[in-house]
C-alpha cells in the first residue's frame, strides 16, 4: 500500500468545490451563449451526452484533449474556461 504524501500547501475542499462549480458553469454558459445543443457538442467531441452533462454539472472534468476541442467548437482559447466570475 502506498503512503500518502504530505502536501506543503493545503487547499480547502470548499475552495476546490467552488472552483469546480464555477468552471462547470462557465463551460455551460459558453455553450448556451452560442445556442448549441448539448447532444450536438457531445457528438462533435466523440463523448456521450451524459459525459458532457457531468462536466457542466461539475461532477467530472474534461481532459486536455476535450478542453482544447471545446475551445475550437466555441471559438475561444482554452483559457476562456478559466475566466470565472
């Protein structure tokens, strides 16, 4: 069994959850602003509808490849997803 490493910097769970939700909300708002349907975007990415839904609900996160592809679909740089209110 692997021992857990001690982290030098601790980030409160509340901060992580808040960031995850803000990221998810930004992802959904970019799609909504462009009038795109979730099922169409999911097909373009080659992922299941529920996968995209879970990203937009903050239950999971896209990988780097999917994030770059979302940027192409939404015509924004990937850093746009981090512009959190």
